[in-house]
């Protein structure tokens, strides 16, 4: 054999051996890569879809309370953290340090209140006259009604008259039937029970007919001369009594003029308001959040004295994207966590949804208010809260972990380990939580081993290279 043929054979053998070795190396690397994969069986279960946001805790109501006049602080009646009620006097100024107009307000208040009491004082005669007028007007209304309904044509409606005629016709028929029954037995002796019963039925039928006839006659009739005279006299007397009672009321009713009463009440309120300038009062129930004064301090109008806040309840205000706002409804449950409060989850509920969005740098957000249901002493206004609004609670849905979802050529895919091979499966997702997403469509089923950490590249018996990323 020629020498060059041996060289060719040796080269071919070396190439085949190298290829076999390279394939074995690739297989070993692929097997090692598969062994490093983290998998989890796809499952069905509960899924809580949420919308997340962050916000700031605030009180239900808060205010800075200030002095309305100058003077020297004489009393401070509350301390930081103390619960107070509406109207409580929180601090007051010494009497001697007040302007003279406020000192004199007490005297003005007493005089104004006395004048108002005198103005409003009423007598028994005035009350009796008012009652007599009311009673006379009521009697007149009754007399007018009686006079009207007793006139011909007003005694009954046409329906009532038609019904009375129909009932009378039926009663006549009953009389005829009862008479025929009696006539058949009239030849019997008077002590015959059947004849006695027939006679009793006839008498009852005639009595009923006569009563219905009288009713119809009354409906269609009109008062006779005597009755008409009586009705007219009663009406005239009732009208005269009203006139007498009205004249008496006009005579004694000259009590306080409404304008005078309003003026007197205004003087009382003005004097009371001037008196209250000497103190700082709580405008609503709440807790003292700041105490800025001490006894002996000299203050001027507008000087801040206290901070007051109503912590029942507490609220969290958040901003939600226009993409999510239409999924939010009042009453939806909310989970809240605070960076400042470790290992504690709080509950809340959506209580208010903004109707108008706010655009900031092209992003439109809507305000949403959440009420805390179970706050404790650790939750304080001003804290930052992370909230998750539960928009849907589903049971027994096919779900995949969010960390396993990747984007491949613009589509969402997951990777399933089947027979030792990594298989990409396109899927369509629905609602999602922080951990799982609902599977709406895709060639996956419960029990499939889904890969949680597919490699960026996988060459042997696997998919082409792809870029991973959680969605």
C-alpha cells in the first residue's frame, strides 16, 4: 500500500476519534447542566391576585391648635399622648393678662343671656290662646268636611253606588228564593221546623234587602230641611269660633319679635366667643400629639399650642396606576407591611377611590385610601406602608411559579424537564400573585417538572440559546 494512503487512513481515524470524544464531552456537560437544574412540579391550588403600592399612614383628622389672643399661659391641662374629648379646655390664659375686651366679655355674656331669657319668656295666657286657635281650626275643618259629605252627590263615589245597587239586586234575588222556599212549605203547620226555618230565612233576606235599600237611598239622597239647617248652623258656629280664637291670639301673641330674638342670640354667642378666646379647646375627640406651651409662657395670636389627631381609624393613602385602577373596588381586603415593624402583617380595606387621576411625567395615577382594620401602638402616622390589595381570590387553578417564566422571542415560556431534556413551552398567563401566576393556556399539566432556573444556554438535545428574565 502506498504511503500516502496510510496517511489518509490515519487522518480519518483521528478525525472520527476526535468527533466521538467531542460528542461525549458535550453529552457529559449537558448531563451535568441538567443535574444542576432546580425543578418543581406544576400544581393546582389557591391564588390570590393582588395589586401592590406604597403609601403613608395618616390620621383620620389632625389639627394644630393656636391661641387667638395674647396673654400669659396660666394652665396647661393636658400632656403628650393624652386622649381628649371635643370641647375640653386644653390650656387657658391668666385673667389679668387678657385684653380688657375679653375680660368684659364675661359681664356682657351674663347680661345678654338674661336679656334673651326675658325676651323668650312666655305666659300661660299666650299658650292657651294658641291652643284654643288650633282647636278651633281643627273643629272648623271637621264641620266643613261633614257639611260637604252630607250634600247630594258627595255621599259616596260612583263605584260605591254601583256596588250598593248590585248588592241590592242580589239581595232581591235572595228574597225571591227565600219566599219561593217558604211558599213550598207554607201549607205545613206553624210548629213544623222546616217551615219555621224557611220563614226565618225569608225574614233575614228581607231585612238584608231593606238595609241595603236604605244605604242606597242615603247615598243617592240629600239632607232634609232640618238636617241642612243643622249642618249650616254647625259650620257657622265653627267659623265664628275660629275668628274669635284668632282675634284672641292676635291680641296676646305679641311676644318676642323674631328679629329681636336673633339679635339677642347673636349677642350671647358673640360674648361667649370672646370669653373662649382666653382658652384653647379641643375641636374634636383625639390624642395630643404635640405640646408647645408651658405655664408662664407669653403668647400672641396664632401661637401654636398643641397638636391634636384622631387616630381612630388610621388610613393609608396610595397612588395606583391607571392600568390597575379599574380593578379596585371599595371593600376589597388589603395586606399591609411596614419597614419599621418587622415580622408583622396588618389588615385593611379599601374605603375610597379617586375619581380623577394625576399625571406626573406622563404617568397617570389615581389616589386610593385604605383604612387599617387592626392597627396597634406600633403603627404611627407618617410611616411608610407597603400594601397589597386583594383583587381576586381563586381556588384550584393551574399555576406556575413566577420565577420560572421567561421571555423568548417576545412570548412567555416555561421550561419543562421531560425525559432528561429541557423543553420550552409557550404559555398564556392570567391573574398573578407575588409567587404564582395562573395558566390560561399552554401545553402543561399538573405534575410536570417545571424548571425554576433554566440556563442561559443549553446546546445538547435542548432549545437554542435564549435570554432569561422573570416576568
